[in-house]
């Protein structure tokens, strides 16, 4: 590959850019052109320790900063982000490849969490009981944990960290973000924005790296919590290693999201939704629809409508107004293409073959066209595996009950949707489906930030989802204070177990 305009993305520790104490780096590549545009430092254990030390040192001061002052900083960050989100979108498109509109949408969804965190004073307040026992009052408080680590994936360099750090910071914690080495620059950009918003040095830190930096964070005794988003095997690893080290961990894993289409559904609406949810961001979304579960009586018509719409999509450089951009790396593009090979070899009907593509882009980017399979069976790898690319599989079923059973038998439980005009069927689906986020005629049911985000089964390790009330509780711990102001009639010595009276 041709190397152009090389720059090095370094770590952000204690309010400043910090060069790594080691020498390992990784390439930063523009997926639309295939060109290496820079490098990112991969943190050594010593550098991660430096970041943890900075976050630990900043914690007492930030913890004791008033809620009013913390909220002022949150509002300032929100305003700066809103004014300059176009810059951040360009960074995301240049490193991930998603089209600019999609990058802006990602930022807007993350900004919603910032806005919820601006109301932390209401969300974090405790309770008070006067005279619980004679002249004894009881009150509860929520207090921050300390140093919070956030390990983020490549596909949402801005939104996923923003699921966590606004709430963590608003609650009084300090933060270390470890972004994907494939899309590292957005985290540094946000770190500089926090500094401009008035956040004290050391409260928000960024370390780049790979397994070495992740393991150091998981093992470090001064890291109190870990928030992770990524594949299921790594989520399980993070959860097990982090909890073994005594940390609070929320590890969001992989997905295989199904969309059930009943015979009474609006098939034009369902076809539009399948294309949007299946091929947006080149399928590199944890909430992407990857399986259409179609009742057989309408399957032919639905598949034809999906194919018709998919053929109109323009594939190319995300800065050129295209509908879909490239995949993140050449290795990932090749892996996704191998699933198309496998699906064809297994006997699925290949309605649209994405391996032949002429993108609107310069150079040799990492492109695949959207791919559509029909008559997929549950033993095929294109059904069982999380492909994380623009490959949409159609499975045919005889009825609602068969479709529900199929979805509930999946080891994943991240997101799902039903398309129907039957309110009774929709209500049954809401109640019966074993999935954490459910859409009714909504293909990507990502909740608003004041609700929690997270799946069930192999899509989540830990018992706490992201943002919303669950996020506030994750980044705080409860303390109950029982108090009595003594007077001369306190009663003298009594070694019996205390009782209420």
C-alpha cells in the first residue's frame, strides 16, 4: 500500500498528549482508498499504568466537585460537541469508512447520553427517612466508584464510548478510554474537547493499544470498573478476567439479530427496513439485522422487494454521498467474502452476490456489495455466525410460532424486530421473545438514552446494561447512613443486638 501524510496518534494522559514508552505501533488506514494515513501507538504496560495513576490522582478532586460544577462542564462539552460534530464525523469516516451521514447519526445518538448525563443531579439523588427508629434517621447516597475503564470497538468510535463516559464522569468517576486501534483518533478528539469544556486534567484519559493494554486495565488493582463492547468471545474473556480481579464489569457481546415478518405486514415498509438495517454501515453494527425470518406465504414477494431496493444502492467512498461505504480492513472484507463462499457452497440461494463490486472510490478500498441469501437453514455458517458485514440471510418459516421459536433458540439476544399490523401478535412478541431490545415495525430498536441499552444471553456478560438508570447504578455504589444525635438520655450500655423502637 502507498503511505501518505503519515502521522502518529499518541495517548492522552493527564490533560496532554503523551508518547508511548515503548515502540510498538499499528497502521491507520482509510478503508475507502486502502491507503495508510498514519500510525497509532500501542500502549505498553508502563503507559497504561501512567494513565491509571493520573486517573486515580484526579479522582478525589473530581469526586468532591459539586454536582452543579460537574453539570456545568457536561453542558459545555455538549455545546462544543454539537457545534463541531462535523469534524468528528470526518474523522470517523476517514478511519472506519461509514458514510458521513451515518457518522453524524452515530455522534447524535452519543450526544443523547451526554444530555441525559447533564441531569445527573436528579438521577443520582438518594433517599431519606426521618425517625426510622426513635430519634434515628436513615439516608442513602450513591457515590462514584473511582477509575472506570472503557474498552470500545472499531465500528462506533464516538457513540460507544459515549454510552459510558458521560454518565461515569457526571457521577464523579475518572475515565480511561481504550479505543480500537483501527479507529483511534476520535477518542483523542473528544479528549481535547473535554479539556476545552473545562474538565480537570486526569479525569478523561485515552490509551491506545491491543491485548497488552486491555489485560493491564483488567488486572490493575486501581481500576474499579470495566465497560466493554465487542465480540462475544472477547466479552466473555473481559468479564471473567475483570471480575476475577474484583472489578465491576459490563461486557456487551455479539449479536445475530432477527427480523420476523408476518403475512399481514406492510411488505414495502419491511423491505425498506431490511435494506436499511442490513446494509447500513456495511453491516458493521451490533444492532444490524442479519436474518430475515419470513413466513413462507409472503417470502417470495418480500425477497424480491428487498433485492429490487438493494440493486439501487450506490457503494463507494463515504465522503461522496454514497449509500454504503467499505468494510474496515482488507482482512475483514476477505473474511466476510468467505462467508458468501460458504453460504453458496452450503446450498443457500444466492439472490445478490456482493463479491463483484465496482465502487465509487479511488485506490483499492475494502468494498463488498450488499449480499442477499434466501432459503438459508439454521445449520449454515451464514446463519450461525456473526458475520459483521453486508450479508443478509432469509430463513423461511410456516408461522409466527415457528419464527418465535427460531429466534429464541439463538444463543444471542441483542436486538430483534417484528413487522406486522396485528397488535395482538406484536404484543405476544414483546412478551415472549427472549431478547433485550425489541422493535415493532422498527428494525433497529436502539433505545433512547434515558432507557438502558443491552442484550440477553450471549450478548451480555454481567447484569447491567449501558446508559439509562442502569448506567447510573453501574457507575455508582450505594451507601446507607443511620444516624442519631445523642442527648443525655441515650440509654447507657447495651450489648444486645440493636432493635427498632
